[in-house]
C-alpha cells in the first residue's frame, strides 16, 4: 500500500467517511508505539486537521504520544484554540514548537543547489532543520497533517514544508521565504513545482534517514456552493504521490480564474483566525493576481491587533513598512537587522502591491489609523465598511450593490487563489 486516495471537485467527505479514511491511513503505522502528530494551528482550522487528530487519538489511544502543531513563526495556540480545534484530544498531549530554540540541523544543502533551484535569484546555502524531538528518539513515527492550498511562499502548501518550515528554525524559515519572494510569488502561487518546493523535497531526501517514518495526511477543502465548505479530497501515504494528487485537486477547486481584473475587492478576515497582518495579508497574497491596475482591495479585519506574530518581527514591519520589492531588497542590503531576518523581508515584499493597486485596511480597535498608515496602507473605518459591504449579506464572488457598485467579495482568503487567466498563464 502506497497511498489512500479519495477526492474530486464534486466530492464531499463527511465525518463518517473521514473516520474510515483515517483508519485506513493508520495501517501505514506498522509497529509504531510512540507516534507524534504534526497538525497545522488554528490558522488552518478549515483543513479538518482538528477532526483528523481527534480520530487518530481515538484509534491509537496510548500510542499517540504527542501533538506538535507545526507553528513555524506563528504564535503558540491558546488553550481555548486547542479545545476549539481539537475537542476530543487531551490538552496534555500538546507541545509547543519554538522556532528560535527547538530546531536542530540535520544536514545542509549547498549554495549551488539553491542557486540552480531558484534560477540564480539568491546565493546562499540552506539548513535542513526540524524540531529536535523528531530526531532524538522520542517518537518512532510521525503523522504530518495538512491542507494543500495555493501558497505564497512555496506555491502549494504542505507536505515537506510542514516539517522543515512548520517545525524548522529561523535560518530555514528566513531563507525559504526570501527565496520565494526573490523569485516572485506570482510566478509560483498555485503551482506544485517551484524553487522552494525543490528545496524542501531535497531537504526531505537528506533528512529521511534521521527522521522516523512519516505518514502524510493531506486534505483539500473548497466552497460547497452554499456559502460553506466541503472536504473535497483526502490523500494519505508515505511518499510524494499523495501531495501530487492533492495539489492537482487543489488546482481545480481552490483557484478561481477570472476573465478580467477586479476593480474593487472586499475581503473579510475572521477575527478568530486573523489577528496580525503577518497572517491577514493572505488577503493581499491570494487576490493580487486578480486585481486590476489602479483597483482597490478593502480588507475588513476586526481582530487585527499587531503586525508580526512575535515582537521582533512586529518591530521590523513597523520600522520598514510594506514597500516595493526594489525598496525592500535595498533595505536588506543596507540594514543588518533586516538582513538577519529574511523571512520578515520576504513578508514585506509579499505584502506590497508594488504600487499597482491600493490596499485599504479597516481594522478593529487593536490597531490605530496612524499605525496602519505608517506601514504603507490606506485606512478605513470598520463600521463604515461593514455597513457598506456587509459580510453577512455578500456572497463569495461578484456582488452588485444597490447604487450600482460592483465588488468581488472573499469571505476567507486562506481557502483559495483568485487570478485572471492571463496572469496565471504568464506566471
């Protein structure tokens, strides 16, 4: 058995089917007695990773030794978030990955390989890093759970990224993110073969002898046509095949190819998921290829409380702002603090419209108008925007308002990629 596969653009995997699929996938764990699960955090709640982890706990019992959310640089989950996302998995099993302290280096990819993978846009080597508990004998099997969806750094999220970025360290996160930014996110988003993916595939080849066997469980989730979501695919296995099939399905259900650009886009950021622009700028990443020149992107973000997910990155965002890629790369060349935090530099590039369209944030009380404008965005009143663009009434896609304004509404940018056919083909 090499894979467990179910999925199509019209499939809808319910709870009963999901339980059976997880049970079939767990047959890969021959002889494993101490298993660690690596799910995403609350920012990927729609992945169904919470339900899958609960099923794993029910079926493995005491064989499930720990749950280590693949945080990357994200803020650790709160107890309330854990209970909400993993209601049937004991909180005592959860561990926190500290990206600054916990990783160990398993190998190193030479600069020559990185240069070739990135077509010459960067010139550095790359550390293969993972949380030390994955290689110190604590566990004899890993279950890596994640959602495959278009992604601004790697093209299509998940698989090896969950290990080497999700439980990686500062240098690996910095260099992988900056490689993607330097190469150009619009050349990569929605594609399974990208420079960063090649790097992560090579990292997995090098690290595999030092890691316990890995069972990959990958999901694809998409709109159900009734304003909700459906699980369209479940792919599990011990190789890359499950990722390739999941990426192909995600390309069908998570990429909306438009015939023309959007003059006015409105994005809603659920306050339970999005409390920083580090995460909330998915509103920019996932719609930028659909935005018309001189258009406006309005982002309603009632939960916004800070820019970065930690104080160091937050300070860098406040200092340099979301400027053009040319400006940010010059900042990197001339400022040691940003050069030593390439993931922050990459994020600044990702969050810029490059002057092509306007970005207007409508935050809650957590960030002021002056703070929003200081990093290069426009500001609008959240109450005024909600009154005009009621997120409870607008539907995903095109909406015609009573006064004739036509807007494109996205209720959750994490679930897809919006692009014009022309830009996606050019990328």
